[in-house]
């Protein structure tokens, strides 16, 4: 039999890490022997378990260890991380280590060093000169980069579910349901936002055009004006319909105030794009007095950076839209390194894209009327995301009310 000893440390009982680890071993057809089990007795204490894993083949053992690493299991027999040179740009060695979005360290030159800019599905690249490890997506790998391969010398630390209640962000305790008490959930979210801002933290909003369609654009614009928003990520649609609403009082040709279809209103979003194109940019339109209110207006006035990522569906698009999606992704990645909270509102694809980039330490909220939107985030590894299944026209006024109270 092929054997390796692993160690689990943390609140491994409260967060169900230990039973999950044993399930993984048995599901793969392996066997285990618990060598040591120390239970933390106080709320501040951690528990520790040493487990000997047995598998029939080395390949099966490697598969088990790969799965367990995502739970934070570390191999007791510590070896240095193995490094192999990248043979060419955008190519890594066959046995590359694929990262999670959890805090990760590697053992290098006798020290456990933190992997910077961690995100899921990337590679760990080591700078030998500075003794620095960083996370890079495949598209940014250069020929000659030192890539971490295999499983040795890697320690992953998932967020621990602490003992006792931690409000809306109690780790991995957020079932997707439309039957949660909405008012108290939004009250807790507002409290978290205020706490983050009181400490100088940064918050990003990832928004879809439903914010405008439901008449909530003025509320988001006000939150930007009140300095609750530090970054805005969206597509062409949010910005276009926000500008349409600011100029013509419609969204997709429907009057925001009355809900009635406006005669020839279907032209309004194209007219809005045309006006901004003529000005040269959204900023120029604000500076020239063409655009006088709205979400994008407040972003310009309050120096809030925004990333408008294009898609094949876009009309226009607006001149500020980044049509190269890889460049848009890189810009989002740059801003998200400094973010403490992300609120994703009614935009499935942009939410998934953002979830793929952020660390599991970032407090994340996904608001959508479609439960599938928040489920897809969790399925893709963003287990820390708190789900709020509700209409945006209900969520935004309540959040605004709680924050302004």
C-alpha cells in the first residue's frame, strides 16, 4: 500500500472539515487511520488531527491528496516545493500546481512564504532573486518562469468557520434560498459595509443593467456620492442604460417613473451611446455638461475607478468599454487586490468572473432574483459568497435605507 501522513489544523469539527476529509478518502477507495486527534475545548482553541492515508496506487494517493489540499490538509512529511522552468510563454510543466482561492504558502529555502495575489485556477511562480512567490494566470506565464509543480511544500489555509455566530458572513453557512429573512440580512450587510468603511476598507460593486431597469440607479449613484463604493465593475449595458435614464428618463425605452413604454423609446439607448461617442468619453460628457446625473456621472465626479468589460452582445459600445476581455480581466484583477468586500448585483457572468479572481478572504455578497446565479458561484469554488435571492428593486431601497439610517 502507498501511504502518506496528513495534518488538519483549525476549527475542523465546527466547519465539518474532518468528516469531509474522511469522506474524500473513502470516496476514492482509500483507507485511513487517525494517528492523533486533539480537540480544542475553548472557542479560541483549534483542533488538530493527524491521519495516515493508504491507497492501492501512487496515482490514487495523489488524487486523494489533491482533493484534501483544498480543505487545508498539509502533508506531515515536509519537503521543499518543487520548481520547474516554463518552456515557453503561456505554457507550464505538465505536473503544475493549480491554485485555490484560499491563503497559500510554499516552503522555499527553508521558510514558508506567502503566495501573493492568490486566486483560483492559477499557477504559483517563484522569483528566486527576491524569494517571492506570486499567483499568475496561465495567460501571463513567461518562458523561464519558475513554476511550482506537484503537491510537496504547499500549505493551503481555507477560511475557518469560527465558533459562535458571526452574522451574515458566518462561513459556508449561507444556503441559497428566497425564504431567508430579507430585512435582517440586509441590516447585517449594511452593518458590515459601515464597519469596513470605518476602518478605511474598500468596496467594489459588480452591477448589471437590472439596477437601472428596476429604478435603482439613483440609489446606487447616491451610495457612490456618499463614498460607500470604491470600484465599479459592469458591462456596456449598465453604463448605457444608466446614461439613457439620466438623459431621457427611460431604460430600454420604458419610462422609469411610470413603467410605460415611451413612443420611439427603443432608440434612446442608441442615442445615449451616440452622445457619449460624440463627446469622446463619459468623462468628457460630464465635463461638458452633457451628462448631469446617474451612476457613471457620480463615478466621474467622485473619482471612482470603473471597468466596463465588453461582450459580443453590446450595442455601440460606449467608448469607455474595454472590448478586449483579457485586458478588462487584468484591470479588474489590479483593483480587486485592494478590496475588502464585493457586492455582486444582478449580473451572472460578471459575478462569476469576479468570483474567479478574488481571494476567499474577501467578503462577498451576490444578489439576484435567480437562485441559479448564486448557485453557480458556489459551484465554481466561491464558497464564501453570501447569497441574497430577491428582486433588485427590493434590495437596493432597503440597503440604501439601512446605510442612510
